[in-house]
């Protein structure tokens, strides 16, 4: 996992990236009552007027859910899940699932621009778990360095 974090940190430019916040740092929706009368916590929710740091818990939660799905190495699965949670497709970027020689990419990155910051996720076949961080927006107005693929839905 250390190498995954270092790889991700190297892809966000020369600016030091802030450390991820614990998943309990963002507000969550009020607990709901299940049919059996038990209270269930719905988990982190998107905070439309919040900061990137306040939305990192929901971003990480979505990424974790895709990671444990049947499509953990498909960048489009992360984009679709983030869009379903309310993140704007127009603010997303992602890298290719395959290398230039047609092999599975060693890592796949995806991001959501949030004001002047970025929510960035990275996964790959050698990863034990996904990595998610908040990083500054690059000078070019993008979140990811290098070639990206079109994000469509």
C-alpha cells in the first residue's frame, strides 16, 4: 500500500498533498429506521456546498464499494458510481484501464475536481485496497497528470 500511495502522490504534481481525513470527518445524513425498528446509519453523504475534504468520506465510500464489486479494475465503474452518488461527470477525469501494449494497467486513477481541489482515487491489480486523497488542483486546471481517457456516461 505504501507504493500505491507514493505512486498516487507522484501523479498530482510537485505540490505536497494533504493527508486524507478520517471517514468520520464529514457530516452524514440522519440515521433512518429500518422495518424492524432498528436504527441504520446511511453512511457518508455528498455535501454539495462542502469542501473537498468534507466530501472525501463519501468519495472514499463509493470507491470502496466499487473495489469490492465485480468490476474493481474498470475505471468506468468508478465514474458511474461517483456520478450515481451525485458527483458531476463534467468534473471527472480518469486514466486508461489498459497499458499502451494492451495489458491491464498497473494502476487506474480517477478524480473529481471540487472547486480548487481534487478528490483522487487510485486502484490497481497489485493494490490491497484503494487509495483516496484530496490534492490541490494542478496549474492546468486538471487533477491528473498525463494522458486521460474521455469521461462519458
